[in-house]
C-alpha cells in the first residue's frame, strides 16, 4: 500500500513540475510582454516545485520504508 501512495505522490509531483516547465518554455519562446512578465516567475516556480518534490519524496522514502 505504501508503494502505491509513494508512486501516486511521486508521479503527481513530477506532473506538476513538468506542467510548469512546459508553460515556462512556451512563455519564453512566445516572447513579447507575456515573456517579460511570466517567464522568470514560472521558472522560479519550477525550481520551488522541484525542491518540494525532492523533500517530500525523501521524507516519504524515510518514513514509509518497510
């Protein structure tokens, strides 16, 4: 059961990071005012989500180990 929870949380966090990454890259290549306003913020959000994902997965691996 713990493996199922670990996989679900892991893939959910991976999906969140991937969505923000794609949005950031799209905004970067779109250019113009949108790029200036949102590109950097989206990449900062991606880094924050990656940090959260690593911390959550490490804690889950520690506490849910058999």
